[in-house]
C-alpha cells in the first residue's frame, strides 16, 4: 500500500510539472515568494529542506509538516523594505501516527499610498494589502519519505481593484535521520485567479524547487543548497550603470551569462548548531543581490543572518538582512506547543 501511495504521488508531481509549463510568463501575486520563517530568511530567503521542530517552515514545503508538530502554534512578523509589514499565524494538528494538517493566515500590508487622478491631483489615500488563507495536509509514505499539499486562498485589494485566486503547493521530502540528510522537491503556486483585477487574468508565480540539506559528520554545522526558478534557465537582470557617483546620467542594461544564470538559481545557507536548542544561521542569495543592484549597492546585499533558541515550550527566531541601501529587513518568529500547557 505504501509503495502504491509513493507511485501515485510521483505521477501527480510529474504530471503537474509538465502541464504547468504552459503557465510561464509574467505573473502577479509575487508576494507569495516572501518567506514567513525567520530561520529560512536567515538562510537566504528560500529553503525547502531543513528539518526542525518549527511550524514556520511548513509554508516553504508542506512535506515538512508532520505529527511531530502536533498542537504547535506559530506567529511571525516581518518589517520588509519600503515600509512593508507582514504578519501571520499557523497552527498544526496530528492526524493519526502518519499524518498531520495545518491552517494559517498571512497578511501583507504596504502602508498608505497617495490616490491621484489622471492629472496627478491627489484625491486621497488608500492602503493596498494582500491576505493568504491556507490549509495543509501531509502524510508519511514510508519511514523516510513524506508528501504534502498546501491549498491557498488569496485576496488582494489595491484601491478599487480587488482579486481572488486559488493556488496549490505540492511537496515531497526524503529524510535519512541517521546521517541528517534531507532532500526535497516542491512545485509551488499552481493555480489561477477566480476574480480578476480588471479585464485580464494574471498568471501565478509558479515555480519548481529542489532542496538539499546535510549536517557535517564531525562538526555542529549544517549546509543547505536550494535551487529555485527551475522552470527556465536564463534569469537575466537589469543593471544601472553610471559614469560616476556624481553623474546624473544613467544607463539601464540587461545582464546575464552562464555563470550568472547558474548562481541566480541557487541559494546557500549554513547553520551552526552549538546545542540542540540553539542555531546561528547565515545565507547568501545571489539573485537577491543582483536584483537589488545599484551604483552604490550595500556590500551586504544578498547576505542575511539570524539566530534562534528554544526554551521549554517556546521557540524564538530572529533574522536580519540589508538587501538594499534604502532599507533593512527584520523578521521575528514565535512558536509554542499548546500540548505543553496541559502538563
């Protein structure tokens, strides 16, 4: 029976990955690419394979959800660049010995913006926002293999324009506990709009991702590599070239070559684990660095750091990154296991 479930899940993943190529193009709802986990943000902003007792990780890969997260509640907050604020909550519950479900909500607020008419006259202010409601289920296929699905209901409101959409994430994870090796495959954001903004249906930011995480044998260090945007090889970026820092003239050109495309697909992360309850993390995302490129770019752009600690029934995580010269990103996670309060 387990072998049959495994084959069926692989068939579904293969079929979806092939049919989803028809969706490639410009997309909306790109806020879905922003992680809700401070640990993941510290590891470069994208990681689908780290194994921890942390409910914030499941939004990266539904296959990271499991019975071990029974009755865990997680809260997250991020102060993002440009005055953007993100907040959310998640809750998980075991479903027997081999399954689990979870539910959550994420809010993306973009502050207040000026509302103008076609002549530029200010008519007032409005507060654009996005909200995601999600429901998730996972199941152990074998002792080392787990699959999961995350269904997301999306609501967007930008002044008088609103939109509704449905999206699905499909994930699978292989974990060998004796060597602390984790491998993952996730197909993200498959779906489409139910209600369009105006006359055009926008595409979803769908993606195929692979993840690798491995602890070193003789050191308290864990290494992760995540490959993303695997629906296409070429990932060019726009570069602003200035003759000098005092020059008013700027030239925007498209950049890209084999090495650039390769590293823009990869996110690197390292965890230092001095104890079972503490982690220190650093990550590097070359795509973020090149996307945020300016003449006076911060040398720390693309790098992120973070730390976390678990004390009794509470877990706390923080992360920091300065991806652009004009803004620093701070993220905070708090988790607790409600089961511990019964003791």
